[in-house]
């Protein structure tokens, strides 16, 4: 039985796992952005301009992919209006914990995906009835970023929150790595 292919595979794995230039943690980053938020509830559909903030830590940074953990706060908007003689008043926000996977496309561009859990706070008033749709929900999204300098990225992303009022946000912002 030939052990040569297994020896090559094991040696490659050991070298890759122990190579500091191949996989290392880059560290802390912070970011902020401006988002266009959208909410749908019954026949009500409205948009709002909202802020988003996050702090993250890059756990793995290689030439092939990057993985980070991220905490964030996203204002999902404040909305009010009337549809079919029914008044709507909705206010929503979320604190998030997410895993982020990055895929570098060339030296200055990367695409990424976020997936995590959001602690949402949603106050809904439809007509004379009030409801709080607070709880833990799944959220996720996709994005792309461009390196302006080695520690500054400009990003654009789209996030969807699986809430009772169908919340989504799309925005642009800046991320600073330390």
C-alpha cells in the first residue's frame, strides 16, 4: 500500500496550519453606515433612512478567506402612515451577533456574507391595537467592500431581518481595522 499521497496531504496540512503568513487573526475593527430601511406590515410599506454601528474581531485572515465575529446595532426605522383608513405606527431596532465570512477578490475588493441572531425590539401600533414583537430572530445578508487604505474599507451591504414586520436594510458605510 502506497503511503506517499497521505504523507503529502499530512505535510501540507501541518505546514498550512502552522504558517503565520497563511492564516492569522487581523484583530479588531469598527464600522458605521447609513442605511435605507424598509418595513412591510399588512398593507403598509414604508422606507426610512437609519444608522447602523458594529464592532468585530477577525478570527481568521488567509489569502483565500476571512472569518470574523461581529456585534452590531441597527436602527430598523420609525414609520407612520395610513393605509385603507388604518393608522400604522412602527418603530424597530436590533442588536446583533453574527459570523461574517469574507472572500477576497483581488487585492482591494472582497465580498462577504453575514449570518447571525438579532435581538429585535419592534413596537407596532395598527389602528387602536398595540403589539410588541420583541424577541430573538435570525438575520443575514450580503455585502462587498473596497480597501481604500490598508485599514480603511468602504462597504455596501444588504441585510434582512426575519421579524414580524418584514424588515430589511441596504446601505453604505466605512469600516476601520486596528
